[in-house]
């Protein structure tokens, strides 16, 4: 390749990176109903003082150390296992894929401010490892592969498949804005395309048991202008009222449940609520009369536990969605 062409390509890559970094963390520049608009990360400069030192420690110590811990605890090996490049047991809880995604997002925020060759190389290597684990149909989660492949989306309320995807998408958008590279975003949107093909109105119902992916989908809409991502977020927030199987579920967490392992048990819905799907309750193991908390279908509970009404949660999320656009 001629030197002039190489120089031109490098210049284009640098310009793309600079243009990507010239955006705020949450980009509402094309959101006509948004009240607040952020400033680009590069627009803020900190002088000497407390936060400058905290940022230095985060960049020089925290992020490299956290990456080492992710490797030591098998988080990246989970992706290598899914890709078939390493024969190891899967390690970590159901949501552990999100740990590397959160790290990449934090890495991207550093790179949005200034380049760091070491952190950039770590991020690029992690992204290569993640993308290699994606299944041919677009699915990407290290728990439901190989011997568990048939169990995809069978425990949507508590196994964090969409939660992990949400963190992947947010990391991917941040990485694109920091570097101009779209490899991780392309992979994340491929899984979104898999969801759109298989789930939604007139298809299989889709439930998110942990809020996260709707925020990421909205940010993907802002980044790409593709309204399908906004519509999928709306579907999840509305919980597909036509299908009782995707109604919001009330998760009651007691002090006892937080201190031990939790299990689900059915509760009796109150009169105004549909009896089609009684929400679960969570108790510690073993369940006792002292630790068992009962929730009605509308989200009301005994005074010993705090619960947000599912209907109230959906209304609040809708209000947040309207403000975001």
C-alpha cells in the first residue's frame, strides 16, 4: 500500500475518533423533547486538585487492576469458552458478562478525554474476545451456550440476558464515541436484530427482569437514528399488556433475602389485579413465617418490606422515556 494512501487512512481514522469523542456521555442533541443537553467530555478540563488525582488513580491503577481481576476470575475465559477457543468451566453468576462491559465503558470514558495506549489495547483485546463468542444467529451470552443453549430466554425474570446486553450496548456506544470504532456496537446491534426477529408483538413475549436494556436501546436510537431500537424499549417498558406473561413482576427483597439466597414463591393477587399471573415473592432459605413476605398483584406489601408497584414503575419509566426523547 502506498505511503500516501496509508497516511490518508490514518488521518481519516483520527478524524473519526476526534468527531466521536466530541459528544457528551448522554447525547440528546437530536432529541427534540429533551430538557437537558450535555457537553462533550473533551469540553471539561480539570485543574490540579482532588478530582484530578482521583482520575489519575482510576486510570493508572484502578482500571488496569480491575482488568487483571476480570482475567483471574474467568470473566473473559467465559467468552473464550463460548467461542470454542478455551475448554474451561463457566465461572461467575448469571450476570457476570456485564462486568467486562462495564469495564470497557469506563475505559472508553478515559479515552474520550485523552488517549492511553495501554488501556486502548486492553479494550480492543477484550472486544475481540467478546465478539468471537457471538453465535451465528446473533445471540451473545456466555451462560446459555453449549449445554445450556436450549434454555435461552426460559428464565427471563432473573437470569439477566437483557441486562447484560444493555451494558454491552452502553459500552459499545461509549467506545465508538471514544475511538470511532464500531466493532462492539455492530455486535451488540446484531443481538438486538436477533431479538427483533424473534420477540415482540405477535411473536414470542420478551421480559426484562432487571432494568437496563431500555436505557441502552434509547441511546442506540440516539446514536444511529434507527427507530426500531426506540420501539423495542417502548415495548419492554409497556410490558406488552396484551400478554400476561410479560406483565411487570414485583420483586420483594427483604433483609433476610438479601443476607441469604433467595427463592420465588407465588402470592395471591388482590382484587383489582388480574389473576392470570400472580407475582412472586422472595424469601430467604429456608422460608419461615418471620421471613416470608407476601405481595399482592398491585405491588402492596406488608410494612416489613419495601416494594414499588409494577404499575407505578411502568408509569415512571414512561415519563423518563418521554423526557429522554
